[in-house]
C-alpha cells in the first residue's frame, strides 16, 4: 500500500517539477498530504487471516516476548 501511495504521489505531484531547495520540496509534499487527507479513503481488506490457508510450519511468532527481570 505504501509503495502504491508513493507511486501515485510521484505521478500526480512530483513528475516534471523543479524545486530550488529541499525545503520547497518538503513544503510541496506536505501540501499534497494535506490535500489527500481532506477527503480520506478508507481501505477495506478483502481477506481475513482466517480465510488464508497457511501450513503450520510457515507460521512464525513475530512479536518479541517481553521478559521480566
């Protein structure tokens, strides 16, 4: 999703522009974020994790366990 967002931003706002400083580029990017966030679009996932058939040996606990001292 993130890569798709940055691809869209590049096509819509960054392609073909010239800026005189990093600050101006940052200002344009933040302005784009503000415009996009005026009318946010909620992404609805098509699948639930329970709908995906994954073999048990592939599933790995990625959360670090917190050890008390």
